[in-house]
């Protein structure tokens, strides 16, 4: 699968869940990848991807 066209999956928090360091790292990774994807598709060269 292409590096830019990957499924991003958020960490789902719920009441009573034990949160670990990996959960916070995964959450930060999700948001960084989300921003990178948006910046690449909207602010990159040429026509917006998907049109």
C-alpha cells in the first residue's frame, strides 16, 4: 500500500480504559500523519488529489 494512501486509525478512548505510553504515542502519530496527508494533498503541486 502506498505510504500516503493508508488508513489512519484513531485511538478510541472510553471510560475505564487503562492508558499506556503507546496509546499517547499512537495518538500523536495519527495526528502528525493526518496533517502530513492534508498538507500533501491540499498544498502540494498541481491539482488537488482526488478531483
